[in-house]
C-alpha cells in the first residue's frame, strides 16, 4: 500500500448511467477517507463523463476508473474491480451502486465498527428505499444486526443490502469472489460464504438511500434471481432444519406471484411496522 492510499476503497459498477454515478459520488462526504473505483461494464449508449464525476467526488481520496472492453454483466464487473483492488493492497472494500447515495459518515461508521470488532468480516446497515423520481421514502429496510439472526434470515433471503455493505478484503481469500453460477443473485451467493466462514453484522441505522423502482425490474430478471436464490437455499440447507425448507417454499411462492403485488405488500407491511 502506498503512503497516500487509503485503507478503504468503494467499488461502484457502472453501465450506461452517468448521471446516477455523479449522484452517488456526490453523496460520499468530504470527510470520508476512502478511494473509489468505478468499473464501467462496456457502456456504449451512455458512457461515463469523467469531468462531472471528478467534480462530484469530494472525499479525501482518489477516484479511479476501470473500463472493460465489453458488457459481460455485473458479476464480471464486480470481480474485475475486486481483482484490481486486491492487487493494490486495500484492506477494506465498500459497495455502492449508481443512483444509491450514502448517508453522512457512512464509511467512517462502518470502518469504526469493523475496527472495534475484529472478528466481524462484513458489516451492512439499514436502507431508506426511495422513489427514484420523487426521492420520497417508500419504506425503510432493516435486517438483523447480530450474526445468529443473520444466519436465520439468510434461509429466507439475503440478510444484507448489497450496496450498503463493507467487508475485509483479506476475507476474499476464503470466500472467493462473486460466484458466476448464481445469475442475478451474485450478492446473496457471496454473502452465504461470508456467514459460513466469518462473523457478520448489520448496523441498525440507515446508511444509504436505495433507489427502488418496481417498474425497472424485468420479469425475466426477477425469475432468474428467484431461481438462483432457490438453488442457493438448497445448496446451503444443511443445518437449517425446517427453516431451510420454509425458506425454499417462500421463494417458490414469490416466484408464482407478480412482482408489483409483492412490492406493494412488502411496502404496506413495513410502513405499518414503522414507529
């Protein structure tokens, strides 16, 4: 690691969405000590505009771009970024997606948590799910904060919000990179490896604003994601007892229902649960 390099780097994949990238970069506060790597996954229709991106980035670090020659999907983009990061000796990796935005001091809070809890290899947090047009909050998504409850939740679905996580880079030597055999559920697959081999946690507070647009998720992608989830639940069923099979039945039920209906039901239930 060079003398000027931060311990932390934020990995942001990009594909034909330069305005959202600028919004995400601008949300990283000026006091945050982090570098950022943006991996462009072969954008042709709307490539990155580097000047606005650099102007938006105000953190105490360096913004870098990695351009892939062709579009191969987010799993390949993320793994290309991780290989770049591992070759340069960063100790922590945070995630953020184009359009999603950090809450103040998000990175500092997660860094402090991992420093205080050296047994924890990955930490996430809660997210405010917002309408991408109005920026209005639709509901807050929270996951369990302690490892035992996280493992139980993983039987049903991911216990982490992907762009809200931060993890130790050296843990990847054990977990491996994002698996390529779980289309549209690469994050769930990687998180299973973390909970199997390490302690994990979630911060109880909201750390990001997450753009959630039910109209943007295609039916084909949703089906692919659910089928991948079901495969992963079956793969990790050992030791889960009835909860493992209940999780698989839940995924099958969701697969049979329209996404918009599921989205509305979840939003209604979570809004009722808000204090």
